[in-house]
C-alpha cells in the first residue's frame, strides 16, 4: 500500500501527545522519537513526529489523549501460533516430569493425537470460546495481530472448523488474524502407513477446498524426520503456489532436512524454529528475503540445547522475528513479552533486536509489513502504550504487564487514560 501524506484539512480522529515513541521504522534501532505526537485518522497514522513539529489541523481533534510520558510502540505481532485446539495437555507435562517417556505418553493416548481427538470433537463455538480466553491474555500485553494455524484437525471438516474459528476470533476481538493452513502438520491415525495418501488428501482436497472458501491466508508444513519429507513438503508448496497462497515452514527444529533451502526456493515468508539450520539454509533465506522466526518458548519447554545460529543470521542479513509458538504440547505460552526475555537470555538477542522481532520483522514474516509493524504515516494505527522509562524494559521485566493501553485500527481496545 503506498504511503499517504498527512491530512490536516479536517479534524483528526485522535491526537496522542506527551509520549515517547519507539516507531521501529528504518532498518535498525528503535526508531526513537522523544516528546512525540501521533495523529490518527480513518484507522491509520496521519502524522507522527516530534510534538514541536506538529502541524495545526483545520479543526480540533475529535479525541485528544495525553500519555504522561509513557512510551508507544507498534501493536505487537505474534507471528506463529497454534492458538485454536481442543482440550489441553497438562497431564502429559506432569507425566513427563514423573519420568514417563514420549512412547509411554503416546501409548496412553497422549501427544499430538490426543489434541487431534479433542479438536475433532469440538464445535466452532467451542474452539472460539477456548481460544478467545487465550487470545485475551495476549491482547492484554499489547498484541494487535496474530497468526493462527490449523493442523490439529488433519481432515477436511476439522481443518475447516479451525480456520472458521480463526476468522470468528477476528470478528469478536480487536485483533487482526492471519489464518494459516497447517494440514501437513502430522499424520492422522487413520492414515498410519499411508503417508503419501495423506499428502494426496492435503494437496488434492483440503487446500483447494479451503482456499476456495476463502479461509486460508497462507500455507505451512512441518518438514522433519517425524513429520513430512522435503519431497512431500514440496508437493504442498507446489499446491499452494498454484492456489496463489504464500508459504511458511516449520524447518530444522530437530535436524537439518534442508527445509529452509526448500522454503527459500518457494520464496517462503518465513522458516520457523530452525535451530539446526546450516549455512546453506541461511544463505538461501537471505537471498529470498525469508524471515527467521525463532520460538524460545518451545526451546524452553523442550529443554533444547541446540541454539539457532544467530551470528549467521546477522552476518547474512536475515531478518529475525520472535513468537510464542503457543500450542498445547511444547509451548503453552501466553505472553509474547516473556518471549523477549527468553530470546535475549537464551539466544543473546539484544533488546532492540527482540522488539523488532515482535513488530516490524514479525510483520514481514506474515507478509504485512507494508501496513503493520512500525509507526509511520499511512500505516495502520495499531499501537501499544507502556508505562516504562526506556524500550529495553520490555525485555528486562519478567512477570509484570506495563501495557496501559492498546489501539487497534484507530480505536482504543483498552485504555487507562
């Protein structure tokens, strides 16, 4: 979307003053604007800059808010989640800590198949109600955009219900939802020993049908030894390409299957997890502009020791994003801000890099960075307001919530001023 010039020929909808801004505009840094003002009109940023330079509009703003020196950032973006599912798996968490093996848990009916069973039994209304409670926690911490994957249905009807639930959440809550079809997530039990047949179902029925119904914004797959091969994943990508849908990939989480190389070949928006990626994969991602999405919640819950190659990403200019990877099995995380702290502590990202990872780089990982992820004239007025003295505090504090207000598309989703 081309940038719009500031408009002053009629009243702004909202003028925000007495604040400092971390705009995240530009290629690095916070994009700081001290003693700033932000004008909002028709859901977008009409003007932003130092308050001393604020132009005088033709009429008084309809709403003027002073923030008492608080900081404003773009609304946060959680760019990789599995937020919609039936049931939960706290019992497995307890079983593992009491010494049960993965195989023992699976034999007891646990693992991803337990979530598939619970999700298949849930209605759209059930899925929306459960996911909505989880979504509220994220919104309270400044999230205004979220990607939600399917992948716990593994059949046409349940994948459809999951994606319908994702669309409904965007109707019910002040948040933008990017709906991603992850039907190639795992092999459903009824296809045991027939993996190729299941890939046929995904490519010939699930993806074309749900795309025609307008339920899919992007396509994802899990390329790993325990999931789908690179050849099977490529079939999924080829189908997505024919349907005009962008792709993403769960890649190199447990081993280097060259999934990131494959993802780059298809100009994937992102490759996610990627702890085991090699330099060839990093180079391919750099050439394709594919974003590296790091998921410290899963790293933590799985007690992983293999660090993603941060220096290689930096050296090759690969953009780094962060996300909760919220899911019931390996990352039951409902705080995107906690991911900032984890990324800085585990992966040694700087607070600046971490904040870019949940704003402008997360937007790029979803293909929406032309309208979201930074505070610039013409972009959506998605804002989070923070009672902090410097942006680094967003990575520093653990367990508190300094978010005092959230604006979504020019409207206050929550506000304490």
